[in-house]
């Protein structure tokens, strides 16, 4: 059963013995505690789809000079982060499949080194992906509330500093995580980081939606077109629900898993929840598949460039 390398370390609590884990699972009983048997091929397929999608986004942004702006640079960095998730998943899954079928024999020491490399990649990509989701939300907030000053606030230099800072912080934090992953304080930091990003996006996007709704209300009252106002408000609410819903659905179960590891590692019902760890990893990978659809492919300019890239009209 495939798992992403560093996340595999969190499949089960380390402060509960294997015997206690088995007894707790048996005590909770029932078929639902057995988890889901997710085939390696599904991990492989999702990884390939995500890799192709995000590679197209990066290629389109690099190709079109009209997309050389801070907003699209942040989207490009998000795509690179998601690509790292995909590459790490593909690399591990391929090696597991090859070793399972006896087509690849590697010494244990080499496997450990490979795991360390994949650990660094995936941890860095997870942190950077979450970070750039927050950065994109802040950038959109500035675009709406400080439209006239946007280019003076979000200069190219500040955008570069932001991107470099995120990647540097992601690399450092991933190193710390791999070294001290058994420390509950590290898990609490990861949980706090996720909650911070969730609250940040929730506040910013709801505030942006409230402003757009207020403007639409003013325009509709002047033009006496309440139907248009209601339609636009509904569309904005749906967009907001998609943005926040996808973020919470894809990342929430995994971070809830971390919370349970810290709070109730030996509880039978928590143990049952741990058995669905691979499902939570599938959701994390699905986020890498969905991100381009939400943040990149909605741009008409980027879609046009993507068609050119696909048709190889360089």
C-alpha cells in the first residue's frame, strides 16, 4: 500500500506500541476500522495527471510575457510546489512497484538515502504549497482593496523576496521536520500553520466577497436590476465555497489526523481514523490536481497560451 515517504512516518502514533495499536483497532472493531486498500496505480495515475497539469501551467506562464506579473509568478510557484508533490509521489510509487515485482533490488542503505531525499522534497512542497495558497489570497486582496496602489505595493522585487522567503522557509522547516518528526511540538507547529492558513484565506476571501456584494448591491439599486444582483451574488458565493471547500476537504483530514496523533494516540476510535491514512494522502494529491483548475485555468490569457503550448506553436 503506497504512502508518501515523510507522511508515512505519521501513519501511526509513535508513542503507542504496536500491540496496543492492534488491540485498540480490534476493540473499536468493525470493518470500517480496516481502512481502505488503495492501489499503487491510483497514486501513480493521480501523480501523472497532476504533473502534466502543473507542468503546462509553468510552461504557459514562462512562454507568455503578458503573464510575467507577481500574481502569475505566485501561481507558477504554486504549480512548482504541486509538481514536487507529484514527482515525489511518482518516484516513491514507481520504486515500490518495481521492488514489489522483483524488478529492482536496492541495498537498504540506498533505500534510506532515497527516502531522505523524498522526505525533503515532499515536506518542502507541502509547506510551500500551503504558503503560496495564502500568498495568492493576500495578492488578490491587495488587488481588490488597493487597486490603485497595487503596483507600488506588490513590486517585482517584493514578489521575488516573497517567493525566495517561502522556498527558504519551506526547505528549513522540512529539514527540521524530518529530524524531529517524533516531537509533538513539531506536529503542533504544522497544525498551527494549517489553521493559520485556513483562517487567513477564510477572512480574506469573505472580506473580498462582501465588498463585491456591496458594489453589486449599489449598482443594482441604481439600475433597478435585482435579478442581476442576485445572480452575481450567487456566482460569487459559489466561487468562494469552491475555493475554501476544496482547501478544507483536501487538507483538513490529514491535519485532523495529526491532531489525533497528538491528542489521543491510543484511543480506539482515533486508531480507526488512523487506518484511513492513505485516503488522506489521496486527497492531498488531489489538491495538486485541482489547484490548476481553480487558480490558473480560469484565466483566458493563460488558457490561450496553454493551447499554443499543447499545439507546440513556440
